C-alpha cells in the first residue's frame, strides 16, 4: 500500500525548506536552543540543507559521537536545574518557554518534593560538577526525584553518559518544536 502525503507532511516539508533558508545566525540561535554545545551547532549548520525531518534528526545523531566531555558540559550548562523555573527566567530567557514546558511536571509538586529536588540537585552538582540532566517531558516531579536519587551513586563517567543520552532526547524533542 502506498502512503499518500498528508497536510502535515506538506507543512513539515515547507518548514524544513524554511529552516534551510534561514540566515546562518538565526539558525544558529534556534539550534543552540535545542543543544548549546557549539561543536554540535556548527556541525548541524554545516550539514544543511536537510532533506526532511528525518534527515534533521539523523544529522543530530551523527554528531553525538564526535562530542567531547567539554562539549557535553557546555550543553548541560544551558539547562536550568530541574524544578528551578525561576532561575530559568534569569539565565535562560531565550529557552524559557521550551524548558518551562518540559519541566511542567515539577510545577504542581508538593513543597516537600521540590525541597528534596533542590537538595538532591545540589548534592548531584557537588558530586559530578554539573547539573542533573533528565528529559523531563511527561515526568512528574516525584519521578524526576526518583531518577535523580537513583543516579547519585553512579560514577562521573556514568553520569556524563547518562546525561548525554538525556540531552540527546531533549534535543530531538526541541528539534521537533522547531518545525
């Protein structure tokens, strides 16, 4: 059975065309909001034009293995701590709406859970030297707290890998939102 393009497909194709046509500086800003690792952003710019949405995602994935620990840390640094939506407003104004929506599960949490998230985030930063990264979309504050606590005993190398995988998921979701 042959599939027929839908209106959604047509819209996405024209959006990909529009994305390809953006001035480099504007696309750089949009890509940086998806993943702030400069090496990744420059690689994505160099891979343009994208044939379609799948190609955009494929290019993102092709770049992950080339990123160093310093690149990942640069990407992680662009995130607010889970549950710390106020710091998002001050430090990350250009990604506030995106990350705020991603962390919506933390907004209805009890004061106790939010306090534990804050305390455990501080312990995580002290242990690993970077904030806890998790793809928060669809997760409650309690679920994020459980994930944070489960990852605290890991080694730094394990957490770089875990956080990099989470960053990749977050990036793919944000790439979808570009279109």
